[in-house]
C-alpha cells in the first residue's frame, strides 16, 4: 500500500498517515509506504520518521499494533514494516 502525503498540511498528513497505518495493519499487510516528498521541506518526513511523531501516535491511538520498523527509501518516502508480521 502506498499513501501520498506530500503537499498536505501537517495536520491532514498526520491523520491520513495514522489511518493508513491502521488500515494496513488490519488488512494484514506486512508494510506500507508513506510518500512525504523531499524537495519542499521536511515537516511531514520529520513527523513520519521521528520518535515523537507517527510511532508515538500509533502506540497511543492503536496500542494493538506492534512496533514499527521505518526505512527511509531515499526517494521522498518511508517504508514502514510491522514487526512480527
């Protein structure tokens, strides 16, 4: 599953990424790719990849989701793999 976040306001990107991660988990996907872009700033990327960003929010909102393993794709996206899946 690929979800395009770049160009969105940060609040919208947060909500869309949280819902997408939950949907990917619920549908038993092993990973999800969040496209945040790389030319127009790093606010969304920082949220997706930062320890106090998406990972913290997922843990708080969806405690049943296992830890997330994040990998910077280097092309303006981050791949999230669900540990234990």
